[in-house]
C-alpha cells in the first residue's frame, strides 16, 4: 500500500484517475447531493460521510483536507471494488461471450457475472475490468 497520498481534493481526483479507480460514488464537493462518499464542513472540521438513498451516514471528521483525502485514499486502496469498472451489461449471452473472447485476446483481466434480471427469468450478463485496463477497452464499451 502506498503512503504517498494526495494532499488536496483536486489532487485526489487525479490520483483516482491515474490509479484506475472507479470515481462513481465519490463526490467531495459541498455543492453535490451524492450517492456514495461526500464531504461537508461541520464548524471547523470536514466530515466524510456515505450517502445512500438520500440518507447520509457520517464516517469520520478531519481537521484538514489532506487528512481527509489520505484517509479515503487508504480506504480505497484496500477495497476490491474500488478499481472495478463495468463495461457491459446485456441480456444477450452471445454478445457477452464475444466480449470475453475479445478481452482474452487483448490479455485483459476481467470477470463476468450472470445475474437474474427480472421476475420473468431473464438474465443479465455483466462484464467488469479492473484498474487502468479501463483505458485499454474504451473502444469495446
């Protein structure tokens, strides 16, 4: 794990981009109503919270922006899902299998899941890639 974490929120988002992290659900601005991580000022401190379905759950307070982004960066580094990117979700199994062949030819690590999609038994085939490989497969989305 890295200890060379960003010092500002702006640098944090560049760190996410450079590391291939999924930025969906990370909103570190006072002007957003996020689903996922958010930050708000509480008196002299910054509060990191997690929001889901309109309900905010406070996680931790920090004295500085550097402490906050360092904490969140360390947390994301430990997460298996933080660097996961969904590149396809389809009901077409053949399409999903064709995508798997393309990814294999490119040497891209990926996972596919078959999920029950509806009450009538339809299935959804989801394909995920990891980290900076998302940049290598932009043409396949």
